[in-house]
C-alpha cells in the first residue's frame, strides 16, 4: 500500500471509527467470555464458549478490515493504529491511540511509539 497524507489518514480514521469502536467492545466481551471459560471463572451473561468463538472470529474480521485500508494495527489493548506517511522526506507513522480524539500524533518510522510527537 502507499503512503497517506495527513488529510487522507484523518479521513480513513473517520471511516474506520465504527470498526475501531466495535473492536474495543468485542475485546472487552471476549475477555469476559474467556475468563468465564477458565476453571473457577464466573459465568458470563454474554454466553459461553460459542459466543467466545464468535467474538474472536468477528475480531479477526474487523482487524482485517483495518489492515486492508493500508493502516497498520500495532496494538490491541490499547488499540493503536498507524498510517504510513512522509513528513518533509522522512518516513513517519501517523499515530492514533485508543482514547485520542483524532489523528494528531506521529512518530518517525525508525523510532516507534517512544518518539511520538504532535503533528505540526
């Protein structure tokens, strides 16, 4: 896939928000359902093993949807999505972290999340 401009990445993030919101919800549901399957785990009102498998399958589908856009799903808990880009000739990743209001951060591709800075 190609590189995103900041505007393209922001538009893609807006389009992906329902998918990302569903991932967050299903992640919590799957955690509860998985705990219910452990010895001594409290039963869940969400269901049992069948519902856990369904949640896991749906999570796989949703994560594939994100990846198909050219965005990179870098973290699951918390959710972290990077959009490959270029700023002033430097390869960067435009960075959205679960809880961020919008796409307002980036980091050099060679530095990772520790090098995260506000977009200019």
